[in-house]
């Protein structure tokens, strides 16, 4: 089975592209969703994060306080490193298990930090969804209610647009509307089916 690694910076449209592939019947494994499952209350990864970061990492509902953690790790490189060391091996293992269980010509694995973490070897092709930094900031600020400066801080710790595009086998340009993106996804779907065949 052909494994397509979908990646892109924050606010580039990874989730939207993933949904468009799903509409075409393509299995999509989302690393963020995998991570959310791994850190449900009582899970070993949840316990590891609680131990490493203390009670402040847990919200009143018992779930991880994602806003608190995001603020912490984007201001403190050592904290980010510690969180990644706790979670990334388990995320990668869960993605491998999920991929192995699939029966399809190809699947899409959405991994925001595919390039940053050197995981390109886990996939057969790298698909980058690309948007201008200005658009990424505007989309993320609108979607998450974040201040533009905070979004820019997140962008600053991700690899550059140029670095991401340099490793891309395929690129989705996401500067237009949903229909423009859907057309590109449909063309890539046909191409991937041919490659998988």
C-alpha cells in the first residue's frame, strides 16, 4: 500500500485536505488524532505528561490542558523536547499499527511535524499543503482565537516553507477557495491510484 505523508505548517489546511481525501474514500490517519487518543485520561502517555509537567498540565475535567501545554512548549524549547520525547515514539508506533491494519490502494498519513522530526522515511511520498505565511497566520488566529503574534511564534519553531517544499514529492497550493483545493485533491487521488496500481 502506498503511504502518502501529508504535511504543512500551522493553518495551511492539512485537516481540510485530509477531509477531502476521506470524501474520496481514502483512509486518512491523523497524527494529531492519534496523539489525542494516546493522552486520554488514565492512558500511559497521559500519566507520563502529568508526571513530567505536574498538575498544571491537567485541566479541571481531567483532560490534558492543551492550551497550557502549548503555551509552555512554545516558550520553552526544553519543555517542548521533553513533551516530544514522551509522546512521539508512541505516536509513531500507533501510526505504524494503524497503517498495517488498512486494506486500500493508498492511505494518507497527516503528520504536521513530518519534516521537523525526520519521519519522511515512514512514507512513500511527501505531500506538502502550502499557503503563504500571512494566510497561515490569519487562518490560525481566526480558527483558534489566538493572537497573530502567538501564531507567528509557532511558525518560527516549524521548518520554513522553503525547507518543507524542498522535500515535497507533491504540493497542494491552498491560497484559493475550497473548490480549488478539491480539484487539486481529486487530481492527486487519480495519480496516487495509478501509482499504487
